[in-house]
């Protein structure tokens, strides 16, 4: 149990002991207890006296005093009243000592399991077949993976689905290009690079020659009609694309339970459109079939309305094109229904660019009209920018490929390692560069508020100081080095049965270690991994302050003090390692 939860329970008991009429307390009321922003006011605080004072017809400050009196003999914390009725709590030294022992013995680093776990489908990454992932895929891929890891660790059942773009009008061009321009040797070496070359070549050819564009349409029609040759090309294209994508996912240490792309729902699209029309949700419009407003919302809140020149106009959701084809709107509705039927999730999280917000508002509205019970969430994110505050581009003006970004980060890491620690073996340098380089890219993403745009900076990315992955990795390595030095001296660490916390830096480190279990569940409240990133940085800083003020292996340190400090070091190492692993970041043995 976290200290925050324990304090809540003590307050609930104190409240029950002084309330004459329990019916005055709202059903399910949980007393709010939060960490203080300024330690001069204590460790935790609550505004419960002001929240309930009016309802109970009590003066908030007098009511707060009653609660303080009821908590007078608490071994957990002392209480003080501030202002009009705030309650400030200071955890006792005995409670901190016990908390240190509890955390040291807990394999979950103080993180409680969710009392009411859910089944959650996380839809993330979703690249297009026949195209390599570019830097724009970083955010969905890395945020989605971290949220999946955190939700799973908290006890939720997580289903990872990579909804790849493996169907659509572009495949007419790809099939034609495959037949006429493919280099099979290059396809084997780097399938995504070769498929992108073919796609660009045929795309340019279509712009220059309308007859080729028509030939591409013919290939698409044949594909959609089930032509054996075109289907075989499409299947091979999807296969080699997945192989290329998997190489990147392996490097990122990211996996999926399913790769249910758009093609998985082809057979469902025609009956779905018929269902929507029969239910009065969709209707014909200029030869196409569209979903229009249900006219239940005010225009400004209606996803099927758009304001142009002061007039609210229809903004329909097209589920069938005038040529009889289907777009990703139809596929996404079919996907919602499939997931509800087969996965029976409580929630589905779509980790997708904020620029798709209008699409998801319409999709969720249609799902609601179809009486889908699953809660659907769009976890939107902003854009990665260059130094010019425009979408990040290479010097040639192209969008950087994700594989190239990862490799450059690893190469830059290798250069720093060579400069800082040239005595490492070649194998050690290579391993460390890979871990640090990949971790740096991930943390640069996960340390940002997902809703905001951010500037991609190589210098900040790989800095050993500041809010970076290398700083956190170095902190974890530094803790581990203490135990290596202990072993070199012939010593061994065994967790002590009691703890001595004499310095304020020791208590503050326990305070930060305690907050891991309190903060981690909050990450999922608004799906913000940056809260975990911020916490880990604060923990690392607390450890460095502790390490500077409290020698661990220095000659003359008495055994009980040394063992207490080793316990804090061990717990810090475990917490940093677990926290970074939930961000998808590894820790090297050396740096």
C-alpha cells in the first residue's frame, strides 16, 4: 500500500469517527490526498475540510481541527492546519524507515495492481505497407508501446493491434510498378526501400502520362476482383513489407499481438454499408454513401458540421465512394465492430496524430449510433519540428526515415562513447551505443507532453546532463557500479532488517521512491507517459544528492549505516530500471 493510500484510509477512519450523520457524506466519497508541491508545508496535503465543511454545516478550520485531533496518535504522520482549513501532513521518521524496508522487499517497487482491471485494445504505429516508416511514426509507435507496457504492469489486459494500411487505391500503382520496375535483388536487401522507390517512380509516371494512371486503375480493379496474379503480388508485397517493418520493431524492442490491417475487414464492408443504410445512419449523396449529422448536437459540437463564412454546412463521413469503393472510414467502423465482438474490450485507445481528430470524432459518433458499448479514446499527439519550428525534414527537404533517425542516434552515441570512454572493448562500445542511441530517441519523445509539438534536437537528445535518457541511464549505471565496487572489495549485500535514516537526503530519496507507486497509475488518467519521465528525472536527481551527501562504501562508515544506504541504492536501481523499462528504455552495464 502506498503512503498516500494509507493516509487516505486513516483520514477516512478519522472522518467516520467524528461524523454524527454518515448520510451527509456522498456515496463513494474518497478523501483527496496529494503530495505537496513545496516540502516546507509537509509531505502530503488535503482540502477535505473545505470540501465537506459547507455540506456538514461546519466551519472548515474547526472541522479540520477535529480531524487533526482524531489523528493525534497516528504513527504514520503528524497533521497541521494551514489557511482556511488545509491539512498538511508530515510523514514520521519511523514511517519512512518502514516504507524503505517495504519498498526494498517489493518486486513491484511499491506499485499496486489495479483493483478493477480492464481489457484495453491499443491501436498504435499503423504504418502503410510498401512504405518505410518515417519520423512521423515515432510518436504513435513509441507512445503506444509505453502506454501498453504501463497498462499491462498495472494489471490491465492489453491487446496490441498494429492496424497497418495494407489495402487501398495505392495498390493499383504498386502492383503495376511491381510488374514493370521492380529490382528483385534490391527487394531482398531492403524491401521497404525498394518498394518506396517503385512507388515514387510509378507515382511520377502517372503525373506525366495519364495512360499509365489508367493502367494502374485497371490493376486495382483486377486486384479487388480477386485476380490471382495481382493477389499474389499484393500478398508478397505485404509479406516483405512486414519483414522490413519487423526489423525496425525488433530494434525498438516493440511487439504486437495482432497485425489486423485494413484488408482484414474487406468482406465486412459491403454488408456494413447496407446495415448503416437500413438503420438510417447513412444515405446516398451524389452517388456516394455518407453518414450525416444526427442533429442531436449544437452545430459547434457536431462532428458532421463545418463552419464556412459564418454558415454551418454538412461535413459528411463517406462510407462508400461513388465508384463503389470503400475508404478507411468504412474500414475503421468495421474494425470497431470486430474488436467489440472478438476482443470484448472495455476501452480502445487510438494513438494517432491530432490532425485526425475530426475523423475520430465522426467515427466515435457512428459507433455510438451503432450502440457500441466499448469506450473509444483518441490519444492524440502533436508534430515533431525542426529548429525552424516546421515539420522536421532532412537537408534535402524530405521527411527522415525512422530507420535512418535510429541509426544516426546510435552513430552519434558511438562517437560520444569513443570520446568519453575509449578503453571499452569494441563489443562494449557497440552494445552501449545501441542502447543509449535507441533510448535517447524514445525518451526525447516520451518526456514531452504528447499533445504538444516539440523540436527534435540531436544535441539535447544525447546530452549526459539534463532531461535526457543518457542522464537517466548513467544514473542507473552509477547505482549499479556501487555494488560492483562492493564485490571487488570482497563484500556482499544483504538487505538489513532495520534502516537508519539520519540525513535529510536519505529521507528525501525514500520520499521519491515512495512516489513511484503513487504516480504511475496517474499516467493512464490522461495517457501521459511524460509524467513517468518527469518522475524518473526527479528520482535520479534525488539519488545524486543522496550519493554526494551520504558516502556508501567510504572507509570508516559503520556497517548498519552502510547497509541502510546500500538498501536505498538497491531500491533506487530497481525503481529506475522498472521505470525506464516501462518507457521501453534499456540500461547498459557500463557507460
